[in-house]
C-alpha cells in the first residue's frame, strides 16, 4: 500500500491532524497519562498527549517518568490498546420485556456507533487487532457489534522509537515498525513526523495536512530508530512449534509457576488477543425487564472451566497451562499463527511478576535465560 | 397472587449492610412495589417474627439470645441470605476467635465483665443454620443485593460469583495499584462484587469481600514480602475484615 512517498508534518502542526479527524466526525482517542499509566482515552488537543513521558517496565512493575524530550510517543505501551474499543469489557447483547400475557418482547439495544480514530497505535497491537478480526469477523458467526465498530475505526499507527524491557515483538515478527493494518503511520523524529498513508481514508486525511517533502536524512533517522529499537529488545520468544508445549504438561516448571501464579487473570485481561467472555442474564426487581450481558472472562476464573456441571480446571497449574498452551500452541492450529504479538503486557501487569517469555522458552525449548 | 414477602434481620453488626439497602434509592422504591417488606428495623418496619419468603440477615451470632433468634429466623423464612462480612465469616468481631483464651477476652477489656452476656466466639450465620445464599462484602453493595433478590423474584437461583477482584477491576479499566505503585493490593485473592471501589480511587484492595475461589494466598504473601512488607503486616492486612480463617471457607 506504500504507493505514495512519505511526507513530513512539523511538530507544531500536529494539532492540524487532530482537528482534521475531528472535522471528519471522528471521536479521537489517543494516549494520555492517567493514574500512573498510559491509557488510550478521548482527547482533542495535542497538549493532552504524553509529552516527554516514558515508561519503565519489568515483570510485575510499571512506572512512568517525565523526561525533557520533546516527543509525544517515546514510550512502549500502557495496559490496554484497541481491545476495549472493539470488544468492550461489558456489552449488552439484548434486552427483554415481559408482556402482560407473559410473552417476552426482545429489544435490540441501541448500538449506534460513533466513528473512532485512534492515534498512536503500536505495531504489536495492530497484529493483535488482525487476530481479533480473524476471531470476531472471519469465523462462522461474525459478530455484528464488533463489525460495526471495526468498520468505523480509523487507525493512526506510530512506529516505536523505544522498547520496554518486556517488549519482544521483533521475535514474534510483529514489530517494531508497523507495516500493515493502519490508515496512516507516523514515525516521530525530533522536529516532527514522517507520515505515510495505508488506506484511501488515510490519503484523504493526509491531503488535508500541511505536509512537506521528506529528506534523505529524515529517512536515515527513521531507519536508525528502527534498528535501535530492534537492538534494545533483549527478550526473545523462541520459535514454538505446534505441540511443543502441549506435549510438555509433565514438565516440572509448571508446578513452580503454579506456586507463584495468583490465577488473578490480569495477563488475560491485558492481552490484546484474548477474547474469552461469558454471558449472564441481569433481571430487574420489577419482574418485567431483563438484559443479557456479555463480559470479558478469563481462563484463570472459575466460570471458564465450569462445564456441564463440573470444574474441568480446578488447580492454578491447569489454568496456567490452559493460558500458555492455548496462546502459544493451540492458536497455531486454530488461527494459523501464535496468539502472542510480543507486547509484553502479560508480564508487566502480572502482580506475581511471572516472566511469560522465559517460562515458555524453558518449557518448550529447555532454554534458561 | 400476593406479593412475595421479605425481612431484613440484624445480628451483631454495624448496620452498614442495611444502609447499603437503604442506599439503593430508586431501586428500593421499585423493590417495595414488588415485595412486601415485613421487617426492616433500619427503615422503621418492625415485625421480627413474620413468616417471609426471603430473609436477608446481617451480622454475626455472638450471644446465646442470637443463637435462639437465628433459629427462629430460619424457621420463619423460605430462603435465607446472609449478607456482609459479619454474617458470612463472623466479621471483625471474630478477632476474639483468635485469642489464646477466648473465655477471658471480655475480662481483659471490661472492668466488670459480669454485665456482658457474650459467647466466646463470633460466628457466621451458617455455623448455626442452613444458609441458602451468601453475599460477601463489608458492606455489601446495593447492586449485589438487588441482583440477588431480583433473580429470586424471577424464579431463578442467584449466581454465586466467586471470581477475583482483578478481573472485575480490569473490566472496569482501572490501573493496577500493585504494578504501578507497589501497593499491597489483595485483589488477586479477593472475591469480586464491589466494582473495584478502592482501586478506582488508587487505593489497594484490603480484602473486605473475603476470599475468591482458588486463591493463592501464600503466593501473594511471598510477592508482598518481595515488595518489602513485613510478614506480620501482611498477616494483619489479610485478616483485617475476615480475621477468622476457619470461617473463610466456602459453605
């Protein structure tokens, strides 16, 4: 899709991009500092972006610190990206009303979608989005609500200029540069942004911006930035073939993990590809109104393994095995690739500081870090 | 068909769970239209021995009189729900259950213990009578109560949600206080239901909803020790609202 040469937007013109998206009717969502983390949240002004902020991540640890950098996107990631926008944590599927004669009237909830533009999407999260698309749109039963949100989504990707210690997208082939799945992609340099369109919609937006030509030196800076991020990724997930993990359920490492794992489900909640959910009925006291709700679920929770009246996974070990073996092994059979895109969130947001990559490498390949 | 009947009984407690009911606001007005509330002292309705379809029981059993009364409540009620920390695990007052010599507990506190009529232990309601459903929390949330009652009125059994607070917290989009601030959050071992109230205000969960299913308490203890917390303060934190570990177990 790189049919046009990239162009350059000076730093002081970035507000024009936001204005242009707002004019086109998008609700703009971008990274902001909230409660000590980078959170994608509605914004209208460039001043709301995380100017100079950077993140330090390690298993079980996330800290933000402000630097004197002039950059808005010099950080790895926050706890969530696109998943809550397309597959909300809580979603009303239908409502029902009991009629006087006892029959039920079913009501389709108002799911009018306002078009959303997300600015600052990372490459690993675009790969994760492609996997969510595969699950929610390309299966036997496409999800209409997901489809509607997805269709109206405008994505402005940003290439990473830094990596957290938990990042490993280079080893999964999902970054650090975004190559596909966006409407526009930005590479932030000190003076401004190299922009490139990835779709017709992206070209339309770019046509409305005061762009200048990209110099050879800018392209060299872009290349250097990419190489720096590659080199900064010390963590690597080794290639895991089908059955590499599934056939190692007897490995002693699982018991060691189970002593530390709190089965709290945080890893699955922040994972950009996890899609499990449960459905519940919420009846009102009046005996007339009821709604059917879909909520994010986790394979670490009790309801996930409660099948046909009994619990099929009644130990922390069996739940951790389900999470890791499904994500890295069974996904290959199910979706043609591993379910991991190297964002590292499952490690950072694990309150028990479990190193998913090190454990997987150890179990599948016998490799100690 | 006459309306289903409901009673709210109080045992040893702070009344906070009854207040959670009063705080339901419009939902309480709705509830009052669909059930006949026979007994609810905090709301001014007194008829303790009324026979009812649903009894909500707040508080723990701490006196001989309580022991008799809870049996009467049980025989007067079709469906009994114990609500709140006191009713489900004995509550904060179950601290005395941990004393080396519980019989002497009152003597250590009051100069004239002969005026205090109290059992050696503070007990959850299920220690004395069969409980049909439990609502954990200190206090319970209005939403929990209205959901459970609404489910019963619609002819279904309420769902016993024992999932971990972390799952509820992440659904609500809250930022982990343990990971971003090293806070001693008990969310990973605590039962959901509060809507992640404390983490929503940047405060670590202190476990007032009691234990979740498949809780790895020793794993969390080790992690909190790793964050620099002394073992005794972790112990105190874990036992703050539900001190008696024997009553933490599932029914």
